[in-house]
C-alpha cells in the first residue's frame, strides 16, 4: 500500500514526465496544467488502487489518458486533441522514455546558462505563463512576431543540440534530442 | 530542375505547435499533426522530446498559470465588469490594479498554528515584511507580494470533489525568495475545530528530494466569503512543487492522511 506521503513524493518526482505527457495529450500548455492538476486530485483520492510505488508512473499516466479522453468527450468543441488510438500509442512510447526526463532536465539547466542574456530573457518571458503566444510576446515587447518566432526557434535548436551533447557525454546511447 | 529541399522536421513541429497554441486552432490542425506523427517515427520521437523540453522550461520559468482568477462580490468593484459574477478571467496586471483598490474582506476566523517546530538550517533566515507606517490588511499584503514580481508564484487550487469543497476555489501566492505567501480560499465548508481542522501542506523539491512541509492548520467558520491567510512556515521552502489542503484531526498531523483532500495546487 502506498501512503499519502509516498504519493505526494512520487507525484513531485514524476511531475516533469507527467506534465510532458499531459502536454502531448492536450497540445496546449495551459490545458496540460489543468489536466495534470485534475489528475493529481483524482489519483490522491483513489490512492488505494496503487499497490506498489514502482507502478506509479504507469498508473498516473492512465489517469491522464482517461481524463484527456473524457475532456474530449465532454467538450466536443475542444479542437486540439489526438484520437484515442494515437494517445495510447504515445503513452506507450512515452513510458519507454520516461527515465530520460531527469537527465534532460539537468542538462537543460546547464544549457540555459549558455544562452546569451537576451535569449535567456526571451525564453523566460515565453515560458513564464502557459498560455503566452508569440503574438502576445510581440505585443508586449513591441517587436515583430516573425523575428521573435525565428529567435525562439534558434534558441530551441541550440538547447536541443546542447542537451543532446551533454547526454551523450554522460553515456546515454541514443539522445532523443539529437 | 532542382527538387525543393524537404522541410526541417523541427521547423514543421515548431510551426504546427505554435498554430495549435493559438486560440483559432481547429480540429483539422490536430488531425494534420497526428497524421504526420503517425507516419514518421522520427518526427514522433522529436515531438515527445519537444514536449519534455517544454515541460521542463515551464517548470523552470513558470510563475503564473494564468488560470481563471477568483473574485467575490464583496471585493469586486461595483463598476468593474466582474461585478455580479464570481469568476472572471484576468491578466495578472489587471488583477493587481483592481485588487489594489479593494481591501475589504469577509474573514473566517482562523487559528493558524504549526505542529512541527523544525529549526531551519544554520545560516538561513526568513525574510519578513518590513513594518509599514500604516498597517496593511492581509489582502493588501498579499497584493503587494503579488505585484512584487521576481519569483512570485501564483497558482490556482483545484477541488477534489470532496463534500467540504464542492464550491471551494482559491489560489496561492508564494515567493521562495521572500519566504512569504498567502492562501486565498472561497467557499470552503465550515469546520468544527473540536472534530477536524484544515491543514495546508507544501511539497518542496529544493533539496533534490521532495520534502513535506506543514503549512499550518486553520478553521473556517463561514461557507461564504473570502478567506486570506498568510502562510507561515518554519522550514525553508526552496522549490515548492505542490500545495494541498487536507482535513485532519484537531491540531493537525505530522504527515497528511489524505482521507479528505479538498484542494490541490500544482506549481508550474
């Protein structure tokens, strides 16, 4: 039996992986936060179902998958979601890669320090809130959207390359970001 | 004739994800991305990696979930568009502006205490709000913290479908730099302090391992009205990942029992 204390520790530990999966399911960062929060509450309430800690991640992902499908059913106007069949495929593939999430996060933190101050500022503003779009940023910074879009693209590319290099240095045989 | 170069897969993803993030995204946009991902395992691999990177970036930089904001008839200015409606959607800056003018509160009586009295590590200190010439209300102090920028987190609570929280909503404002924060609740059922009390929990990931911090116990005497409580912790909170309110026995407990979980708030 998993205790509440263990549950919250597990949840916090696996949160980056779960959030990434929620984002893949909803395709919108703000929706992903909502999905994750709903699932957290439901998991806590149904904790009796979880027998061993090792099953936590798969168990948690099943809540996300179920909730995502439920949202889709309830809100047929919700335009951005994948089919149930494809969600299952993503879930299986995602699970197989879950162990990389921690290593990627550590690498990312180092890589962010390698960005220029201007790039760091832009990334900070873009990712401060889940629902910020390039258009929002363009209005706020009074800069052309196309330029910001390109800059963010270049920054992501630099981060991807940097994470890939760092993971390879650490002996990961197939970096997913390369 | 020269064959056009195939589009860079990362550019394809960037373009489609940005499109899907926009408010006018359609079912066709999602279906198009799904078809591309299904047909191309490499693109799917890149998509999953991209989602993980996005999740990490939101987790590192996210400070405000920008979820529907809570207000109440008591605090909404009469001439504001929010008057008469309890939940409105606002940008943080707009919210700070109108909240700055609203100081009146309906208060539930609270008893705020902590059960664990852990001594913080040597060399750590807790920043305290400097005394102001005119004492600020708790609501004003909360607004001040919210407007101070920096590392201030502003996150919404989600209900657990529990009987005591069927109508409950609320939010957390927290700054790890200042070690100060406020819990705002609305619609939580009143409790009988001789039988049970509400208890706030903070899960802190700042030391590499997730540590539970007791955020104190409190009582709610009225079901209606806004309740704003300063968060008093004696452990240093470095990186809060989750805030939760549970119903526990009088005086609180060392670890949450979780039998009744009215509200949970996740940090970005």
